[in-house]
């Protein structure tokens, strides 16, 4: 436990308490008792800051009753497979403090449309966001999954076929299910990689089986299981040849990897705010072309039978507004950083390969993902190394988690020493080297042999 990190939280919380005084006071100013509360509160903050400076006092464990502090990004190196791309920037954390209240983005909503709000500059953000992924129009959505759902609910009739990868994410399946569609999977084959040819073959087989073409193709650029790169350019080409709309699933790319939807040949680009854009969950984006905008971002047509009420400025596939507060503001605050960081994707891949190369020096360690790595998410196989130790260790598979935690590393699947995933995204070179050395030290401690460099 890092006392200074805990003190930092304590100080932040104490400042929040001060904020509450103003939230209760009359607009004119504080009365006598409130002034006293304020100065007592400030004194409390000062004491905490003094403790922080001197590194003393007792560390807090809870944010609120039964809600533990979350300090894994401050006290540890976190290699959790799904979390690194959604780690907030300092800008997002600050903005979240200011915009945490419920419908906070709606202060200056003049048209009843989220994407048209000018203060804060939500409209400008939308314009830049569409450009960022190389598409014409974009909406923010509560997670990539809601982007899939907006598309499936707009494009599918009951029984329509959707092509997905056999490595597809479960949320793609559910989005097809809720729209009454049918899934046909493309095999990723022995290499665990989807090719344009495999998609074309599957389209042909669906045509033969059903006499109809699939209504939609959903393929991820990088799958959640291996973090392998799939041939989305090839898929885009095949989709064009058959004139079937292609949804590019960028949950593991948008916000980390440079993405240009039109160059890929995508009709829809879906990204995840909390997986790839340093944003609060649930958040994400759905972008499309001018061709598909009237279909997916169509206006509401419904009319109340008694009242005659209409909602023509609302978009039914979005259920009107989507991200009305902290989620959207965190996306917006992180966006300048996100736009820059995608330019450094090559460096992230380089660090990923450095780590994996070091990891593979440990005898018996294997990589299940494609190698060399093209992503920071990797699936590793330690059945012939760490799992052998686990078999006779009194803590079983937890021995590895224990050893890692002792060295300040968390996020691996606790207790798993067989086949598991990790993600090095965003780790500095110092952290990457530390991480690599730690695995080698643990191997040596348990007498696993380590190959020389
Ligand atoms: C994480 C993930 C999703 C789901 O993203 P959400 O933003 O949480 O809805 C979808 N597809 C893939 C490939 C993913 O990795």
C-alpha cells in the first residue's frame, strides 16, 4: 500500500467535501456557520497535505462505506487485457470532477440534440471525431455494443443473415440476436486470422444455402481473444464486390491505432470509449458515410395518436440522446491526447514485441497470438512453465499472481497459469523493462531455465 497515493485520495475527497458547502449555501455567499465549516475543512486539507508531504499518517482504504479505493493505476503496473486503452488521462479525470453531475452536458442544449450542443463544444467534437476515423458522420454511443445494435436494428429484418468472425465478440452476437438476425461465422482457420477470401467463401455458402446474400458483415480489426490483426482491407474489398455493408469493429483499435474507415472500405466504424479512447464507461462511437446516414441516423417518424406529438429531431436508433454527462466529457477531454497517441502506435507495438521476446526467453513459455505481435494485447501459454510450478505449489495457480503482486504487477487473470492474456498498452519503456525482468526473476526463483539474449 502506497501511503502517499492514499493521502492524495484523502486530500481529493476532503476538497470534494468543501465543494459541498458551496452546493448547500445561498448564492450570495457563505453564512457564519458555513464559513466555519469551510475553514475547518481547509485546515483538514492542509493536515492531509502535510501528511502527504512528510509521508506519514494512516492510509485510507475506502472511498465510501464498502467501496474500496481503486489504486491499481497508481500503485501497480496494470496488465489487464481490457483496461489499458480506457485508462483516463489527467484531462479526463479533471473534467469528470467538473461534469460528474447527471445530465451535466445539457446546460446549454438549444436544439434538443446532443451532437448540436455548442457549449461545451460537443458539435465541434463530433465533426473532428468523424474526421479522426475517416468517415462522414458520427454519434457517440454507450459502448461499442450499442453501436452494433444501432446498425443491426436499422438494417436487419427477422431472419436476415449477418457474417461475423468465429473470433467475434459476444456483443456482436447479441446485437444480431436482439434484431432477430441469424449469425453465420467465418472461420479464422489455423492461423486465427480472418481473410477477405474466407469472408467471400462464407458469403457464397450463405447464398447457396439461403438463396440470399447476407445483410451485414461485422469483422473486428483486432480480436479480443488473440489480439491478432485481421485483413479488414481485404474484407472491405469483398464487401464492396458483393455490395454488402461492412461494419468495422474497432473496439481494440479506435483511439490507439490510426483508423481511416473509408480507406478500409467500411460502411460503419465502431469504437469503444472505455476500451480505446481513455474514457469513462459506457462510451463509444458509431461513424458512417453519407450513404448510410439517412438509414442509421434517420429522424423519428412516430406520432402520438391522441396528442399528435412528434420527435423529428430525435434519432430512434440512438434512442434520442446517448451520453449526457461525465462519459461524453471524458471522451472530449481525452480526445486531443488520443489524436496524438495513435501516431505513436508503432512504438506501442515495439514495446509489446520487446516484452514478448523477453517473456519467451523463459523455457516453456509460448505465445498463442500471431508473432511478431502487431498489437499490445497478447495471449500467452505458460502450461509448460508456470503451470508446472503451480501443480505442486501450495497456492496452486495463485502463486504467480502472488509473485507478480509482490512486485507491483496486477491485471493477469488471478489463479491462471495456463493460457491467459495481457496488454502492455501505454506502459513506458521503464515499465516494460521492469515487467520483463520481473517475469524472468520469478522464473529463475522457481528454477525454470531462461535463455540468454
Ligand atoms: C471489448 C469489445 C467489444 C465491446 O465493447 P464495448 O465498448 O464494451 O461495448 C466489442 N468487440 C470487441 C472486439 C471487443 O474487444
